[in-house]
């Protein structure tokens, strides 16, 4: 089944582009806006509307496969590609991607994605957002050509076994960490709440006291509001490097003391801490610091799980973090990896190395990218998958949960169909 055309359309994402450097430098909230000067190239304001591009591949039988190009909320930070604006990148898609794909057979997701990753513009690879969205469309095209679900194509090409149960869903609250936690408890989210602890003074506390208070509140809220005593979610909190900022990025003993205190407060629930420190210098500094803290926790048998995020953007990065055991779990931030076949390979590599695979992403994605990511997760079975897009909880959770249940229902229905052979 040949690809006969490619059509692009500008779109919006489920959240915003935020200038992380400006926020860390003290930009303040004004309603949904931020006040302050931008610090990252390309930003016209500290917060801007998120943009996407829908890429539609027309097959020779008239079917249309599609995916959405999208970039992370904190574009341009932590070694990531720059701000992704539809007006700037649609011409690049039409000029450099369309000629490569049109006329190709939609017969191999993996091979077509490899060809996509090899495209160079002025000696540089395509923006990660382009590779992300086009690869989604490629997977959909191959699935439509073969009359299969996208997850079946991934499983077949990578030798995986499709999950027969839902993957645990991780929900994120944004700054509305109290009311949104209630929504998560009501929905029965298996992992929660992210909490957006991105400022020492306002959210962590100079000695970590504000986060301690929040974890205690969250623990009590779950215990008092859960519908069943069997509901025991994992508490997963992203601290955006603030623990390292408060106690010292390489002061493993002091950070471990604090994490042990959080572990005790969180009981009876398991605790995960994402991004305990953020070493702005480079990837090697981040790996060294995170590996050191991981070793300290393991040595002291502190059960808090550390999650790698910053400076862990590409498939190469993820392999290095996994090889060095920098963290107990790695967030595979799907848009940062470019083509989604890299996400598939990242999950499988982490599992091979005994490292928790968190197939994540960003609130700044679309419904379509979230749905396609679910198919990848059902084939590779990571430890958890992010509810996305947005920070409203209900919408992102609905999109991911419903797509997962549709996959399971279709697979179960196929099992009940008699084999004609």
C-alpha cells in the first residue's frame, strides 16, 4: 500500500510552552500568565500557547493515517530542541519530508522511521517534534495498510507480547496540586500527582518543609477519600531539581536524609521523586550526581525511587542513564526522542537493564499523540504511562484510559473469532 500524498495542518496542544529558565530565574504568576523577561531563545513571552502540526499521510486506497508533531512544555531547556512553531516548520515538512515519504510502501514502521530519522536539513536532523509526529503517521499508515491495530504492528516488528491488562496511568496536577489530587483519587489513578514542585521558597521550602506538609496532606487525603482499601497509588512527585538546590546537588547524605523523611511521611504509599537535582552544566554532571544519590539510597535501603528526567532526552541519553544506574526509573519523554520507534526501543532497553521504564511525555501534546503512545505502551509494557495532554487531569486521563480499553476490547474480541484456517 503506497503513500500517495502528505498533508499538514497547524494545530494547538493541550497546554503551553513555558520558558523554564525564566521561571527558575523568578518569573511570577499572573493568573494563567507569567510575568518576567524571557531567558530562552525564540520565546516571545515566558508562557506561550502550545502549537502542533497534524501530519496526514494519504494511502492509495483513500485511507488517511495521521499523527501530531508536538514539543515539550519546557522547549529549549535541558539540551532540548528549540521552540516549535507551526508557521516555521510546515514549510520544512513539505520541502524535506514529503518528497521522501510520497511513493513509499507503507510496509514497515521501523524501516520508514529509520529513513525519517536520517533526513538532514543544512546538515542537521529534523526537529524532534517533526520526527515525533511524522512517525506517528507512519505507524498508523502501516497499521491501516495491514488492517491491524498500531500496537499489533509494534509488537510484530519488535517481537513483543501485547499486554492483556491496562498499563498503570500517571496523572499530573500542575500547580493545582490539591483540587487536582482529588480528581485523581476519584478516577482511581494508579500513580499521582506530579505536583510541580519547581521553586524552593514557594513549594519545597528552604528545608523541604513545604513538600513534607504536602506529602502528609496527600497521604491523609487518599486514606480518607479512597473508595476501597485496595486502592494504593504510587506517589510520584516531580521536584525539578529543587532538592539539590536546597541541600546541594552532590550532598548525597543530606538529600538522602530528607528523602528518608519523605518516605516515612508517605507511608503506607510508595514514593517516587523525579528530578531530585538539576545540574545545569551538562549530561555527564547530571548522570554522576543522580547515580551518586541512587547509590546512597540503595546503600541505606531507603525505598524512595528516583526518576531521571533532565538531560535524559534522547535514546542515547537514556541508554547512558540506564547503564550508569542514574535513577531507579527513567522518564522516556516521548517528544524528545523524535521518532516513536526510539520510544519503543528506549522502553525495551530500560527493561533489559532492570531499570523502571516510565513512558512519559508532556502536558503540551495532543489527543492524537497520546493515543499513539498508548499503542506503543501496550506493545512494550512500561511500568507506567503518562496521562496527557493538559494539566486538568480528567481530559488526559480519559484519552489514555479509553484508548487502552479500546485496544483491550478489540484484542479480546479477536480471540473469540474462530480461526478460519
